C-alpha cells in the first residue's frame, strides 16, 4: 500500500517501516502503562513488549494490516496499528477495519494528530479494502478517548461486561 506523505503543520503521516518499531514500542509502552492506571488488567506481561514487536513486524508488508506513523522532524509522535476482520458464517458477510492501537505522544496531543491518523486509516486502508465498518475498543474509564471517538462519528454498538471471580483456594 502506498501512503502519500500528508503534512499537517510540521507533521507527516506515512506508512510505518521496520526502523520505526523501537520508537513505536516506546510510545505504545507509555500508553499501556497509562491504561494500566485505569485498569490493572492492562498491566504489561513480562513478554508483552516482545509480543507487540512481533505483531508490528508481521504487520509490515501484510496487506490485511497496517502501521501508520505520525512524525515531526523525523521523530515519531504518534502511530496507529490496524487490521481487517472478516465476519462470515453466522451473519451477513462483512469486512471491518479494526483499529487495534493508536497513541499520540502526550506533548503532541490536541493538535489533530490522532484525527489525521484515523482519517488516513479510513481513507487509505479501510476504503481501499472495501470495508463495511470501522471498529475499535476503548475503555469506559478513558473519558478523553471516548469523547475523541464520539467526535469522529463512532458510537457504542456492543457493551462488554465483566465480572471478576476469585480463584479456588
């Protein structure tokens, strides 16, 4: 897939490359650590960073996945990782473009970078892959995230409920 560079002030949006992975992992780790403060279920496993590195490596060059980078003066300030989900068998056949991870460096938030990443994903990945919908998960305690996605036209369609149980002693 060919993503043309888009400039928003001094921000370029482009497709990710293998050399970007270490900086993506740093930004992703910071974001996961912030999420773990909302819900300790998001605490990184011992091999969590390694596993996400493998996911990113496999995504590069795979037409059903994409890594998009936001950079300012060659510094990565945001990224988005997404992939195609195909639903068949039980319901009408459809293809959904799913945003798995999106993060913007704290100092660069509220400058339109997240919106630019989302728009690039929709225009240059979802629409080109003839998808029916965009989907993502956001924690209910992440009020800023919920507001951001609502502003972009997302709405709640499913609600995941969870009950914690104590293991047998």
